[in-house]
C-alpha cells in the first residue's frame, strides 16, 4: 500500500556538486530552442518478427543512451562465454572517471564489479561505468566501438554506427528505430539468463539507492525493460519489451519532446498493439547469433566511410543526460505539489533514493521557468483541444504564448485570464486570451494562456512585466 508522507526539509538529490547542477540548469534554459528531435517509432511482434506499427522506422536518429544496450549485449556475451564473471573487477581509468554525468562517480584507479556496472548502466545510465566496461572488454573505447558496430551488422542492424559505449554526443553515431527493436529482441533471445537485469527498479550502491530511469516499469503491466535515452539532439528515446502471456512485443519511440510525453506515447502503442501480437509463441530465434571471435576483423571491414550521412541535428558539445533532465523536471513538479500543501506519495520520492529534493536550487524563478519550458509536457495527442476565448490574434499554435494559470475548472481558467488581463494592462493588451485542455490522471485541466507573440523575446518580455506584478508566468511555443 502506498503511504503519503510529509516533505522533508532537505532533498538528497541536490547533494551533487553545485557546479554541476548550475551547469545543468543553465544549459536547460536553451533546451527548448536546441531540441530538433524527429519522432520515429516501431512496434515488432517478438514472436514472429511482424511489424505491427511503423513511423519513420528507417530514418536515421541519434541513439543517446540506447547505445548502452549494445554495451550490455557485449558484456552479456563475454559473461556467457566465460571471459569475465559478474564478480570480475572493472577498473576506472582517468578517461572513464572523467566522463560527464550521469555517472557513478568512481575515482580514477577505483573499481567496481561487473554486476555493479551492469546495474549502473541499466538504472542510472552511468557514462563512467560504460567507458570502464568498454576498456575492459575492448582495450579502449575506440576499439570497443568498432566491436559494437560489427556486432550491430552481424545482428542485421544495417543502419547503425557506434562511436562510443555510452551515447554521449557524437555526429558519427546513429541508429534507427528498426535497428533498436532488433537489438531489443536480440538481448531477450540471446541472453535470457541475464535479461532480468533490465527489470531492476533500483539497486543499492554504497549509501545510495539508485532508481531506474525507465518509469514504465511497474506502471504498465507486462513491461519488463529495456532502456531509456536522452540528449538534446536525440530527444527522449525509449525501447520497451512487453510480455502478456504468450504475446510479446518490442516497441521503440525516438525523439520524444519530453520524458512524460514519450512514456505516454509508448503506453499508447503498447495498449494498441500488444493485443494484436501473436499468442502462439515463436518458432525460433528471430535474430541470429554470431561468433564474437570474428568481431574485430568484421569491425574494420564493416565500418562505413567517414563521410556517411548523419541526422539533420548535430549533437551539442555539452549535453544533459536523461537522469539529470528527469530529476530536475520532477523536482519542479514535486516542489509545486509540496508548496500547495499536498502530501507526496512514496513512489514519487523513491526516484530520489527515498528522499525528496530541496527547493534551494529552484529559488530563482527564472531558472524554474527555463526548465519548465524545456521539459513542459505537451498535451496528449488524442486529447488536444483549443478552446478560444478570443481568437482575433491567436495563431492556432504558431508563434509564442505565455501561460499564467492551470485549473481543472474551465470557468476558473477564464476568470484567471480576465483578472490578469486587467492587472497586466499593456503587457497583454495586444495578446489573445485562450485555454488549452490537457488530461492528467483521468482529470481534464485547462491551461490559461495569452497568445499572439511574434518572438520568444516578446513573450519573455511580457512575462517579465507580469512577474513585476507578482503574476506567475512562463513562455511557450
């Protein structure tokens, strides 16, 4: 049974170094402009290989931390062949230890067990542990990346190239939704003895309880893995494996606009296509196994030329990992709930290791608004509706708007707009007031907005004027 509890005075999340958090917050302020992710998806019957749904499934995308699925594939393969054990030590070189977050934070010269590294990749999506495993298995990141690409080709992933083991930005690293589905099926088929690692909800590392970034685990019945991923260039990615009796599917969503909208889209795909999957069971492996002894030779022969085309959006030199993006977004949401005097249920706090973060870092309203804008959850696709109050200058979704309130009552949202219009005066005099509906937990809400701003600067300027009158506001496109 879930138990509600009061918000503690300190949040464990912000125990990370302040400099790192500052860099994350500042980078998020530009995220709304930087994300140019392209949506792609596929649903495959894992018994028959039949494609049940496809949308841009063969278009080139950045994998982000889905890359770690291949790092884990090669790790499981090494375990299966006795080259390493789960108790074998993974040493962290200076290079591995210096990888940017999300990470475990092992110092150079330190080590962890292979099993701990596996847990770290699956739950926290640790970049430092990924590099350390790559150096253990391939000698260097570069050589391991060649092995990864060769393995991809041998599994039939014809449109994937790996340049690193973790998915941090690299213009030469790309994949497709179809290839990621292939890898998801291969992980289940080839390593049933290790596949249960993907269903890990959390694991204990030192004094930390590290939660899995995959929030569909425990939320959607039948979901048993596999991996999430995020960079600004890729958008929010997710590969899910779902089992219902004899029915099995692997579904992929790439380029989500937010973690929540990606998860909601995945939930829609599962609900729609799992009942359409075959219930007869498979007739053998869909993805052929290969002999790893030839991997290094294959790597040299199969790597594409250096001028191979890459996705349209180039990765940024500095990026934010999904763990940080989700943690900060959740911190905002839970801070708002707590500020309203509503108790937070235990599962929400479990994502932070049993504690809930402190609002200290969110003291400056500008930072909160920047993060809200970067990770605002779009209204669910089937539920979107615009209810205009005055449409004279509203541009039907184009241009910029400012949001000033949100309420489950349409009349309250309208009243808020009327009241703010009177208080704000010239700041919104030429804007059009309207409401946008969205659904959360079965309840329909109304976002109160003023639209018709030509540029982001104009919208932010209007928000600045409203804030001086102590009216909460943030800009959105």
